C-alpha cells in the first residue's frame, strides 16, 4: 500500500538567541504516495488528495522562521491551517507557544499530524521537547473546526 511507505525525518532548527537551545523535531511523511504521477498526489476530492502527507520545502522554511521568532511566540496561541505534516505547528509548540492547534481537512492527513505530535511528545524518540511541545493538538475538519478551536 502506497500510504504505508513512510519516512521519519529529524530536523535540528536554529535557536533565536544564544541562550535558547536548538529545536529538534521529528516528522513523518508518507513517501511513495504518488511516484511520478501528479494525479496520484493531487486528488479530485479532499479524501483523494495526498499533498498533506509530504514534507514540502516551504514547511521547512516556515518551521525555521517560527523557531527564530521564539521570543514573540512564548505564551501565544498558534493555529496552523492546512498543515500537511504539521512541521511549522510542531516548531511553534517547541518554541514555547502556550497552545498550538494543527489542522487539515483530510482524515489521512490528520492521522499523520496526530502521529507527528505524538512522535514529538514521547521522551523515548530522541526528540527534544520545547516548552510547549505537549500543548500541540490536532483538530480535524478544516477551517470551520480550526476557527472553533481558535475561539475556545
């Protein structure tokens, strides 16, 4: 099954100041989801779409930027919409956000986000937990559910 071919990455992201530790995050992507066939990745419906199961370059850049904004994020609430694998949201939680809500639409993408949150919560994985890492949560249902979670 193409959706069970997985690869877990470990990322070491920069700290903001000299006193802040580097942020280590682990994130699973489900590789081999489409091969060379774009129609196997970009589905006709949200349940067919597999774009959220890959780590995109933009998410790495955003996660790095989020870590560099650590002083501004401490104690704040963060909401990541259309998160895919959730790497920027995981970075926000590790950077000390008071709460981080990571959302996407497709059920299979949400299961992967939940896996990635758990991967960074557990002490035995080698992941470095940040101040807020345990406060990351996944909310399914897209923008409507995310808006409700943000208002709570």
